[in-house]
């Protein structure tokens, strides 16, 4: 929406952006930072600068509650914010402590903004980590495991186990991709276990086997924040905001939601950065339409096959496109080019202080 406002002007008298940080950390470059490919703050999108360029009022605060019927949001900023139309795009919340149990060694990848600080503080601290468990066998967990294996923070002798959950390695990906990733995990000396994990008596236990680990990095996918449902918005059975094909709340037509925090009622859309990015222009067009008193018309349809590029942390990536799998340096170059193009498109739009 910010990019749309910069290109086409404000759609109404006042647009306000509520976000706890003046930047957005692009998750795609975080594994590259861990593996030493990128500087720490390479993947920051300047939200405050985009808001300035768009003429949008930026309030650096986290939404804590919404009264969907009364059209009011309460945030850290104090004063409740009234709105005519709202768009909620706050992403998913971490669910590692709920699923695995609380433990001081647990580092949840969400929220990604503080993950970078939490991981750096632990791995660059005085106590070297010798045994690490990465919990989660999706693309995020796998990339983090490869990145950690190649991180300068860890000794080459450090043991890393990837515990995927009962659904196994890369659920939803083709057997060819799963085989390539499995082979690469073995080549890099990463143990892989397909089982659900949980903290029991101070250890991570999976399939009855206790793992005595120093650090547990969890990438368990997006959980739903509680406040939208508590504020009266209709949600799916997991708590994600239920929206129609136009990203419009099925209970409150003046509220829209997109990407990881939302759940389409007409079709399943995987929670991924790719789908989040492609939903953006559709959401912006629909918000513009309702602000003009028209019905929203646009709808996002994910492609049947989508390109995923999983970095191995060693200058290669594994490409997944439908049933097709490829591993090599070309895939890593393509991933880098796509990520840099995305980041620089926003850097070019932002207005510096
Ligand atoms: C390590 C890792 C690597 C990944 N790599 C890829 C990849 O290569 N390709 C891919 O397709 N997907 C990838 N993903 C998934 C991708 O990051 C998410 O699906 C995507 O970021 C979701 O976008 P979003 O806009 O819903 O949320 P986010 O990108 O999480 O953005 C949410 C924004 O809302 C703000 N916010 C949060 N709570 C509040 C609140 N209460 N009030 C106000 N603002 C709030 C946040 O600060 C943030 O700015 C990866 C995920 C991880 C964890």
C-alpha cells in the first residue's frame, strides 16, 4: 500500500501506518547473514522513509487491540486510533514456546526483527554453542540449518540436528527437491530426524530420543495473533483473520487483512513471502476501490507452480519449481538477484530523513 501511495498519491485524506519498527526486516536475507554472505542490516526496508515519501503518517507502535465494530485500534502509542477502513498485515507470531514448551535455550525465528538480536547475542557470546537443534523442516528451518552449519560463530565440530516434525522434511515440496535437500544435509553433516519435538526435563526429546543441546532454533511457521479475534473479527479455526477473495474480512467489510495474518475462505493460500509480496498490489487496488465507495474487484490467485530457492549456505541453492529440482551456483545467483531487486525497489522509493 505504501508503494502504491507513492506511485499514485494518497487514496484519501489521511493514511496512518502503525508498526513497531521504523523498518521491516526481509526474512529472505537472514539465513545469508548467518552464513556470512550479507551484512547484518542488508535486508532492511525503510518503512518510515516509505511513509514519508507517501505522505503517510507513521506511528512507531504495535497494535495491541482492535474494536472492529467501533473502528478503533489501541496500540503502545496510548491514544486509541479511529479509522474508517483498516488493513491488517502484521504477519504471524511465534509459536515455538506453545508447541515445544518454554526453555531459556529456545530462540524462535519470529518475530524476525528481534530474532537477529537474540541469535547474535547467544552465538557470539562467551559460551560457545556446541550442540544445536533446528526445529522445523520447512524451507525456513532448512535454510537456517544450512546457514548455521556455515556460520563463523560455530566451530566446524558443532553438532546440528534438524528435527522436522512428524510431517517430515519439506512437506508440500516434490520428492526431487526433498531428495536433494536430504542429500545436502547429509553432505554437510547435519543429522535429520522426522519426528515431533518437545522440551521434557530440560532436554529436547524427539521420537523418544533426548537431545542434550545448547541452543534450539525454532522455525515452526506463523501462528495467529490473539487480538484480531478478541476484537470481534471472524477468524478461522486457528485464529487467522478470515477474509474473502478480495482480502476483505468476512465479518467486517471495512477491514482488510493479507499475507500471514490472514486466511482466505475461498481457497488455500500458503503463508509465504512470495504470496505476501504478490498480494500487495491486489490489496492496494481493493483498498483504493472501497475508499472511493466502490466494491473491491481484484483477487490474488497463486500460480500452480512457484519458484522457491533454498540456499545451502555454501554458494549454491536448491531450486524448486513444481516437480522440478535443480542445485547449483546459478540458483544461488538467481536468489541473490531476486532478493536484491526486491530490496532496491523499495530503497529507491523511500525518502531519507
Ligand atoms: C528465516 C525465514 C526465511 C524465509 N524465507 C522465505 C523465502 O525465501 N521465501 C518466501 O516466500 N518466504 C520466506 N519466509 C516466509 C516469509 O517471511 C513470510 O511468509 C512473510 O514475511 C509474511 O509476510 P507478512 O507481510 O505477512 O509479515 P511480515 O513480513 O512478518 O511483516 C509483518 C510486519 O508487521 C509488523 N507487526 C507485527 N505485529 C504488529 C502489530 N501488532 N502492530 C503493528 N505492526 C505489527 C512487523 O513488525 C512487520 O513489520 C521466510 C521466513 C523465515 C522465518
